[in-house]
């Protein structure tokens, strides 16, 4: 039985996958700087005789596994390569060796699991027909997102995948569990920048100055009221201010004040309406405070929308692989992911791989200095990704 073969191979390669994950974890690289990461991945692929191209969208890697006389149907698999600017606190043998850089979002896990899945699929090449486009993508953590550069490279055109799949660690689920959500799953994200220009001078001469800090306070208050409104919407939106910068001394009125923050929305019309509301607030405060406010929105990732048909196929595959009782329904998340760019072009599924283990203290979320995983999850990470791929290939072969 093919499912049994996948599980047997996933178990057989588990030790190697753990070793690969630990190497990648110990040698993290920041977004669009993943040169050594790419070299290591390429070395592993070459060792298994899996052909690929380097330098895709930066330091990205892509290749095509093929079996049978035709390249269609094609399924795409993606894993991210970059790490975060965080100093790791874990005291483990595989702790980051690069000061101030850490795989705190699990991309080391994603890469190792994809390598394991490719090993399994390559070993079972006589059991499937079609092609598997694999992508190791740089720069997921930094705008404009490495997904854009992968799409611009054209590797997803010939052949064009029928579906694209990615998995992501989730410490809220125990190792051994996986989670899915059809439709709208993750938020669009934008970065907001405000520069308020007043008139500087001596703090003892307020009649000759116009302090932009007071205008910044008025803007911050107005944005706070808007934030409360947005959280009551269905679906909700989130507006947060993360930085305030102004002034250099107690007796100097500064010329400028700066605010910056983030906007998270779950549909495009709401995204546009919120920006219009912000622009309206700016106009009001400029008039009342007699300052100039320059507003810049750096557009980020779109809403991540999981295709219902593909996600249901992936969910059924997961139930067969780990058991129905270990497949969870995920809530909407206001975090963002550049995998959403692929899903605007190709139907697909972004699902969660449980990696938590409260008994061992593995409870810390991504983007924290104490994030780690229960490495037993890597066997499911490799095997399930391979099994989902085989299920999708079989589906599209029958559908053709």
C-alpha cells in the first residue's frame, strides 16, 4: 500500500531530516542573504541526484521531479529559507551560531521537511505520474516578499502547477497534529508611516513654535479610536502603532515627529476603506493642529485564501495519514504570509504542522527567542507533505 510505503520512508529518513534541521537551525541567515543556506540545500539535493537550479529570485532554489511521459499534472511545494534578527536564548546543541540571527519562525523545519518529502517522492517515482515543482524561497520575512521574485522568475509557468502546497510550524498544536482552514485564513498586512512637520525652536518660546509632538498625540488618539472600531468589524481589522520618535532634549521643540505601525485586514475592500479613513483623520488633524502630515503606506502581503477544493483534499489526506482525531480546524489568524501571493495565481493550501510539547516546555511561539520544536514532528512534516502531493497528483490525473 502506497501510504504504508510513504510512512516507512518517512521513518527511515527521520534521523537525516533531524540532522538537516539542526544544521539549518545552527546556521541561520537573514532575508535575501541566504547564500550558505542555499549551498547546503543544493548539496543535499545533489547527493540524492535531484536536479535543480540555484539563484532563483535571489538565493532561491527550484527544481522539477518528473515521472511518466508528461509533465502534467504538476504540483508545487514551497518552503522558506530566511531567519529573523533575534538573539536565540535556547541552550541546545544546535543553537544558532550566528549572533543576533535565529530561525525563530520554523523555516529550518520547513526546509528540512521539504527535503525529506523530496527524498520520499524521488524514491517512489515509479508510483506516480506528472511532475513536482519544488521551491526553496528566500526572503519571506521581509517586504516585498521573496514569493514575488519567485513568481517573476517564471519557474511556475512551464509547467504551470495545478495546485501549490506549503506547511508551517504551529506550537499551539501538539507534535502529531496538523491543522487546516479553507477560505480566508491569514490577513493582509501593510506598514504605515507618518511624519508630522511643525515648527521647532526654544521650549520657552511656545508662541514662536508649533510642537509636532502635540499633533502626534492627537493623531495617536484618533488612530486609537479607529483601532477600537476596526476590532468590532466582521471580519475584524487591526491597526497598531509600534514606534514614536520625536525630539532630542527637554528644552527644544522639534521640527518633526514620526509614527509608524501596521494595518491588518481580511478583505481588500476593508483594506481600502481603512486607508481612506486614515487619510481623512490626517486631513482633520492637519487643519486643527496646523502641521503638515506626510503619510506613506508600504503595501505588504495580501489576504491568504486557501482554495476550498484543494484544502479539503489535503485535509482528507492528513486524516488518512495521522488519523482524523489529529486534524484540527484552524481559527483565522491576523498574521500574514507571502505564500498568499502564490495563492492569487494558483489554487492551493497553506496548513499547519503541530510542533508543541508542553510537557517538555516547548510552548513558546514563533518570533520569540525561546521558540523550539518537538523534533518528532519532522517525521510527519516530511511524510505528510509527500503523501498530500501523491493524493493531489492522483486526483488531477483522474480529473484530466
